């Protein structure tokens, strides 16, 4: 299975408005469906089903000592930057617990043979991926217009292992397991 570890995010009206506006541009970008919003803690890639119990143990270990917490979604932007957008995001505030969890996951999953992420973990909510540089100016203008927008808060109480099924219409995610914080 193609797997990743994430925190689910419920779409707010403000998020849906931004997604609709992004979808309404001429830019060639794949915009995330509201029901697929999540913060990725670790992309695992192709994962043998036999590793699921070990991944569950790694998740449980990473969750120890982290009580449920609240995230605030605020602002929008792009990686690597607004002039050359590849990943479109909504910002996440209050993500220190996510950073600690991601570090613990990296260590535990590396021991299971998963490749260590080279980039520093930056909590964000991916809302789209740019497929072509054509018409990206519209995206840049839209993200700039929404850079100070408030997108709501959410309480985080669990971590999820998810399976990603790629379809021509976009990815479909299935929860494999859920681990509570604390």
C-alpha cells in the first residue's frame, strides 16, 4: 500500500472558499478535495502490509507524552516560494507538538527501514500541487490576497496511518489505523 502518517483536518467554510477560488484559476494545479485535507507528518511510500503493526507501535511511541492540542490555520503561501509555486499551503500555528511527534516518528521509522526525510518538518496544510508553470500568476495573486486569512482552529487528538489510492480523478485516502495522543 502507498501510505502516510497524518493528522486529519476538517474543512472550514474559509478553507472551502480558498479551495474553490484556487480551482477557479486557469493554472494547471491539482487542488485538494475538502474531505482529503490533512497535515502530513511522514510520507512512507509503498509499505508492506506486514509492517503495519510496527508502524502502529512507532505511532504510539511518538504520541506518548503529547496531550491533545489545538492548531490554528492561518495564512496561505507556496513552497518553495510564491514566484515558483509547487505546493500550495495554508499555514499552521501551534504546531510545536507536531514537530516533536514528527521527529520521534523519523527516528522510529528509520529503524524500520523507511528513508529519513532530508527537509526540516514545517507544519502546513497542503491545499494543492502545481502541475505547470503556465498561469501561476493567478495562483500567486490569490495566495497573496489570502496570506493573512484566518481559516479556523482544530483540536488534534489522534494520529492516523492512511493508505492512498491514486485515481485519475485524484487521490482517495483510507484510514488504516488511528492512535490517540497522550
